[in-house]
């Protein structure tokens, strides 16, 4: 109930701000030429703009792009995919503006530049309390919720396929994650930059092969998507449900308007803030229009409507679809994809959490960071074995709150010409 109330406020805010910035910035989200050009830079930087794209993409392209899309189709119908696409274009300017603000208000720490909404809310709006609230929410949603969703999805998928005890899976995930997150921040970002492109290329390649093989069914799939998106006959259960769930999943996957892309953008020591904005728009499109769309088509090209679940994670639907298309290899491929996607999100999410902790406590000691890492690992373990519905509901609620805080802040800063 609380989640619905929060999203009843967040949804119009995200859409209205996106439309407002579209006009103010002259359709910045449609300038593909500048987006491509922004990837090329002659600057010598410690963290390159492309590496910031990989960092933000790692946080976005988690199991939400697989299991989350499956949930959207399961509860909201085919029409949710259309509204996810539309939401991506409307809200992309939010990602551009927050990225510029994140870069402008970043602060040099010992190892790296740090920034994001907490910094521009505090330094731009002079609202220390709100900046601290935002930082706390980031820690809760990325360390507690998102990380738990990743491990829960890994455990659920492996259990369903190979019947390996979830506690055994939880221990293995926690152990591997511990090896990685105990590295320093620069090493984390460099590892993600090398890791993300490989996992995306593999997923896209297999996805395209399946789509081409089933190309004769594509017209019917598109018809179902558009027909369900504009099903005004059943306004509440049809049109309104697919619209709201489509917007929620769009924001959940591409994070445009939440402010997290600004945290990633701030890590680069580039002076070209405009390029960072265009790069984040590319990240929004890549996540929603490529990765999420492939996940959706793989499911829509299967008879997934025959499935019925209780306490559904979403990954069960994706597993069914891939097994339908590729047999036992499809099952193995999806589990491999989940491991790669989930692991990248765990690592990137941990970075977001640690950067927020460093914002709250400027002189955070090594001992406190070690405790923070241990707590993170404990949460990863517990996340693998609890009911997924709790995690998804909590995530939706906090993401909605983050969106409200961030949109309020970027609109106010823009009107004050502090961008």
C-alpha cells in the first residue's frame, strides 16, 4: 500500500520533469550523434567517461533486467513493455541533468572523485538533512534490497535447475563477493569496466539468435504489446496496470531520475560534464531498449501464460522461456547470465553504498569500512534464502522515495541555474 502511494507521487514527477527538461534542453535525448561522440575523449583521465558508463550499467543491468521484466509481464501483461520503452525516452533527460549536477558538485576524496545527489543536494540546495536521508536510502536500497534480490535470484534459479541447497549457494556467493568487495574502489571500477561489456555481448548475441529463429512470430508479439498497452476496455486491470508497472520497471531498470547515474558520472576526473550527461542517456537506452527488450522478447516468444506461481521471483519465468527455446543449454545459459548480471550489480551496488557511507561519515575509518563490508556480506547470505516478494516490495518503495527526492532537487537546482 505504501509503495503504491509513493509511486502515485513519483510517477507524475518523473514524467513531468522528463517532459520539462525535454523542452528546456531542446530534445537532448534524441541527439544520437552527440551521444556517440561523447564516448570519444582525448583527455587523460584516471577514470574514463566510458568506465563511468560501465559502472552505472553494472548497477542497472542486474537481474531486474531479466527477472524484473518477467515480473512486469506476469503481473502487468504485454503492454508494460511498450510503456517501459516510452518511459525511457521521456525520463532520459532526467539522467542527463542529474549527471551534469553530479559532475559539477563532485568532491575529491583520497582515492577518487565522489559525487551524486547527496552532494548536489547538500552543496547546491544547502539542504544537509535531505542529502543525508538520500544517502541512507541509497545504502538501504543497494546494500539491503538490490544485493539481496541478486543473491535470491541466483539461489532460486540454481535451485530450480539443479536442486542445490540454497544455503550452499548463499555461502558460495557470499565468499566470492567478499573477495571482490574487499578490494579498493579503483580496482572495483576497473574490474566492472572489463566485466560488463563481455556479459552484455554474450546475452545480446544469444538473444538475437533466438529472436531471428522465431522471426515469423514477431508481428504477433508486437501486436500483443501494442494491443495490451492501449486496452482501454478494462481501464483499471488493463491500461492503468500496464502503464504503472511499465513505468516502474522502466525506472527500476534504467534508473533515470533516481540519481544513481550521477554517482557513477562523478567518479571520472573529466572536465567535460556535458559528455557525461550524454553518456548516461546512452546507458538508459542500452538498458531499457536493448537488454530489457531482449529479455521481454525471449519470454513473449514462449507460451509463458500457462505458468502459475506463488512467491514468484520472476526468474522462474525466464528459466522456462530459455528452456523452451534452447532446451537444457537455455537453462545453463540463463543461469550463467544471472550470475554475471547479478554479480556486477552486487559489486556496483556495493560501491554506491560505500560512497554514500563516505558522504555520511567524511572520516570513516578502515575499521568501520570493514564492518560495513561484513554487514554487506551477511545481507547477501540472508538475501538468498528469504521470500523474494518482501525484497521487491521494499525496493519499489525506496526507489520511489529516491525518485521523489532527486526530481525535487534537480528541478529546484535547474530553476536556480545551479547547473
